[in-house]
C-alpha cells in the first residue's frame, strides 16, 4: 500500500492506495486550521483503521505546494523521515499540477495569503520559483483542489508524481518564508 499526505493547502488529506493507484480509503478534513500538529496522530490512526503499520507501506506521496509554508514543509519532513528510516521511495507533486488535472483554464490562481495570489500560466507546463508569479488579489477566482474528485479519479493523477534524491526534495516556495517576524 501507498499513502498520499497533503497539508500544503487549507485541507488535511490522506489517501491510501495500491500500486495500481486504486484508492482503498481516504480521509479529508476541509478548511482545517493548525493541521500540522495532527499529522502523526491522524497518520497513525488512519493506518491502524486499515490494519496497517508504517512498515507495510511501499511508497509515500505528498504535495510540495505552493500553499501554506508550514503545511508543505511539515508533511515533507514527516514523510521524508519515514522514507529515510524505512528506505521507502518518496514521490511528490505540486498544487498546480493537481489543479491542471481538474481545471482547464489558461491561468490558475492559488491563495498566497496577505491579499496576494500565486498565478501560474499552464503554458509553462511545470511550475517553479521563476514561472509562478505573486500578484495582488483583485477579482480573480481562487482555484482550489477538489480532493474528492481526486479520490474518485486517483489513477488519472499518477503522472503528476515524480521522485528525486530524498534530501534534494524541497517545498515549492514562491514567496520568501516569514520566519520570526518581518
């Protein structure tokens, strides 16, 4: 079994799936604040509910953002630690790659907090620090990942995941992190 953990957005998401990307169970908390404190508890409870232990997993998957700095960072560190301890592969994607499967607009917008938006032109194919813009929020519709749709069609998302050396995987930070004040 494999597990997908996403805390990069406003939702808390766990998806349990097999090597054919067939979903066996999922857990979604929408608009869940302060979710990173609950990662270990919900992760272990979710595995236990499915009669699994972390040693039973064969792959770990996550979303690197952009989104909430702490959410993207914490889920990566949590899964990377497990991957290193158990010698498991860690696969990652980003918020815009997921959205491109759900939304066929030319430009996608994610909430960047502070009356700002992340803007990505899908012609660029793969988002990175140089082709995702931070713009002022005006009348643009903010795109949100529909995790329920993702669960139903999870097999269609297989191609948005990639892997790399564990210590080279980093969250997709567009804005500089605000650590310790201005």
